[in-house]
């Protein structure tokens, strides 16, 4: 063999054909092909390349944040997110005033406003204003039990509003009202 002679091409290898005349091999091949094309296998092939959701993030038989929520849970979450908790509790005190201070006191007093720990209460007479001033420490204690310690620091008690003499189209500015009709 000389160095300039090319190598002869490899001889093709013939694979022995083991094909039976009864068609059993053909039936096996068709069964294997149909088993690979069932709807379950096709669906499995489609999802093999997809990413699976992280554990705990899949929605299924167990509840998660994407499921419909009950109204009280949603309202509670909104109240907490916006910081409305104290305002709602104070407004709840205004609504339950009679329950918190007693029906007799509530019949003669009304809470008007709450800001910076100061609760403003209006009474319908000066006698009830004096009575409520004496009861103020126990009322503050009872309100703080319901709202949380230190929420109400001071109760400002206002007496009844005086009558207004500014009625009618001919009222006099800075007038004394009905007392200045003589002289």
C-alpha cells in the first residue's frame, strides 16, 4: 500500500431483516405507535417543556390568594392596609355610646368628635355637663378598655348650645336679640 492511494470506501453493512411473514412485527409496531399518540401522552408531551408553578403557588383543591375571598376578610385587609382601624373603632364607640356609658347618661349626652386623643361630648344641660365632668375618669377608663390603652386621653365636655337670635331676614348684626326692643 502506497501512501498516495486513498482508502477504499467502507462496505455497506446489511442488516438482516427479521420480518416474519405472519404480520406480528407489523402489529407490534402499530401498537407502539398508537400508544405514543394517545390523548394522555400527547397532553403529557405538551406540558413536559412548561415550567411548573412553585410549590404553594398553584391553584387547585387548596385555597390561595387568587381564589374568591369572603367579604369580611377582604374588608379587614382593606381597613388594615389603609390604616382605618382606629377611626372605625372610634366610630363604633359613637354608635354604641349608650351601651358604653349607660342609657341614662347617653340620653343626655352625645359624642361629637374625636381627634388626637381628645373626645368632645355635648350635653343637653349644664347639670349633665357637671355630672359628666365628675364621671369623666371612669368614662375614659371604659372607653380605653374598648379602644385600646391610651386612645382617649381627655374628654372635653361642652354644655348646651345657646339659642340663636339670628332668625329672619331683618336680624341685626351684633344685636342682643329680643332684649333690645325697649329703649
